């Protein structure tokens, strides 16, 4: 037995803990929602990506059960062998139509969509120009491609232009700009309209990861690109957040791109088809999000976000600015963020402290997330708890 290896693992864990960077997993004993059961008591939940409040919605749950009853637990196969069910085709059509694209391809997760999109489409003659704050899965996906890599400072259009010039000067065949539609740790919305203008100028393609936008940003919740009033070439997204909260990812694109990805994208070719229950729940979530009820949910979501933002700013907290329902409360120190989250749980509010390596060192924070399912009373109760904990811990 190589005990030295196991000793090194234990030492690394102890080191993470000593730095206050351990991320504990708290076990939830109820459905996802604005109120959840933790440690035997009900607490207000302000850290789920449950933007439209559909994760625990009875219609979404029942649609999943119905799909599972009809199609079974799953396909026991990847899509191209014997794993394509009618419900997979239905979900691909539904998400493509909803977001306004010719076609879509499903993945087990958006992590896989981002991991699988670059390598088949871009080779050594091409260039990928990626925002420095892009999600880890985009970074991994870019690494898997042989394309030349360029990185621009977060949402810095001058730097993006400089990198586009560099890539053109180096003779790139195709250039693709890759960006999050909304940056998940900051709640900043991507400047997709300005990126569009630069892409047109330098003949580049645009890929947007809209995991934190699909379902609620822009008209009908079509996403960040619709919010900015422009079109893009590829959108990657998830069914694991606003669209029901189950799991599963997708890429929306032109038909021939989807066809090629179905031939070449490794996480698609070598991984099981999405479970029918997930497809059923996601279809119902798309139906709700794309209709009039979706409009009402989006109005409620942004009213909740505005109420929380203004009350927290008034109370003296340092918030990152913006309009997105992700509202980071900046604390700086990792240990302070953990202590604050622990105290808030005692006060009946479930939130999580984020620290390195999820955010840069020294920028620890509590990332609060609003949901359309929150009531104003719940928002006000959360602000009151933050204010009490913030005073006790010397934050405000
Ligand atoms: C911006 C972004 N992209 C991709 C993902 C991965 O999504 P999924 O959970 O579907 O793999 C996430 C989830 O954390 C995300 O925030």
C-alpha cells in the first residue's frame, strides 16, 4: 500500500481547512424551494439557482414522473447506439425553438456541453478568445481543443479587441469569442452587444454560456443575447437552474453545427442519454418559462432582486452592482464568509460563503440568489438576519 499518497491527501485536506477554505456540504431534507429543511428546521433559502422557482413546482415534478413512467429509468445507452427516445428529440426541438435557433443537442450537463463544443469545431488553425472569468467548464473545454488560445480581461472590450487583432495578425482561420452570458460569481451580465459589434468587425463567431440567463434574462427569458438585442452563433445552457433545476445541458446552434457535434462531440458520443424524467421536467419548465406565466415569474424575480439590493445597500453592505438576481455580498476574508454563513443559518437563512479557488483570494463573499418563489416578507426577513449577523461580526 502506498501510504505516502494517502498521507499527502490528508495533509492537503488539512491545509485547505487551515486556510478556512473547506466547503462543507449541508444536507437538505426537503424539496428545493424558498424554504428548505436543514438540520431539522425550516430555513429561508437564498443560494439556489432556482430563478423561476420551478425546481419544486408540482407540475414540473409530475411531468418528470410521467416521463419516467412512460420511458423508463433511462436508455442504458448513449444516444447513437440505442439511446435516442422521442422525448430527447422533443426536448431538443423545444429548447431550440424557445431560444430561436435552428437546432439543439443535449448533454448530461452544461459542463459537458462546454467541454464538448470547442474540440470538434476548432482546430490548430483557429483561435479561441475567452473571457478571463469564464466558467471552469469553458476553460476545460478550450484546453481540450487544439486551437490557439487568447484570454481577455473580464468584459474589457479594449482588451478583447486587442486579442482579436492579435489572432487576426497571427492568421487565424476562424476566431470564436467565448463568454459567459452572466458571470456566476459576480452577477455581471456579459456585454454581448459590444461583443457582437467587435465580432462583426473582426469576422469572429460568438459562443455564450447562458447557464445563469436562460429562462429569465431578456424578452421571454431567452437569455443574455436577447437581453442585449443581438444574435450569437452558439448558446450553451443548462436545465439545472431556471429551467426546472434537474440537470442536463444543451448547445443551440445552426443545424449543420449540431449535426457535426452529434458526430464528433466526445461527451455526447461517449456518455449516456439524458434520463427521461429529466427530459419531462425540463419540457414542462420550458413550457412555463416561455409563456405568460414566465413573464409574471420574471417580473417577480427582478422585483425581489431590486428589493433585496436596495435594502442591503441601505443596511451598509458592500454589494457588487447590477440587476441580476445573483447578488454577491462582499466580505473579503474567507473565514469571515464562513462565519457569516454559519451565523445566518442559526438565524434561519441558508446561504453559502464562497472563497478561493471559486473566487479570487481576498474576495470571499456570500453569493445570494433571488428566486421568483420568494415573497417580499421572506426577502425582508433575510435582510433583517443579514443586518443582525453583519453587526455581530463587525461587517457593518
Ligand atoms: C456558467 C456556468 N456554466 C456551466 C455550468 C455547469 O452547469 P451544469 O450543472 O449543467 O453542468 C455552471 C454551473 O455551475 C455555470 O454556472
